[in-house]
C-alpha cells in the first residue's frame, strides 16, 4: 500500500482553479487521499502512470461508468468531460 507520507502529501494538494478545487473536495478527495480505499492517491505519479497510459478517453469512460470501487462520475453527476479530465490530470500529477 501507499506510505503514510504519500497519503499526507495527497491531502495537501489542491487544484489551482477554485471551481475544480470545490469539485475535488466534495467528489474526489474522500477516496483519492485515503490509501485504504485502494484509489490511486492524488499526486502519486507512480500509481497513476499505468492508468494514464490507457489514455484520457479510456479514463474518462471509466469515471463516467464507474470502475472498480469508484461510483459512476466519481459522485460528480454534474461534471462534464473537460472537468473530469482536468481533475484526473490534477490527481495524476499533483499540479
């Protein structure tokens, strides 16, 4: 599993865009900052690398339909594809 340091780092990250940050806090952070959920942690580039290798269209499709333990739309029912892409890029890079 992820080291406690990686978990702490994931909790310190915030999207720069305030609208995305609000979505991130309400829909993404509850799983993507908790290693025990099995979700790749925000900012954990190693965990995200094989996921990002699938390509953004495949990742957005996984988000929309739900994947593994992730509910459809990652609980952001009003998010559009561009927002989902931006949030995914943020979590994958921590930037």
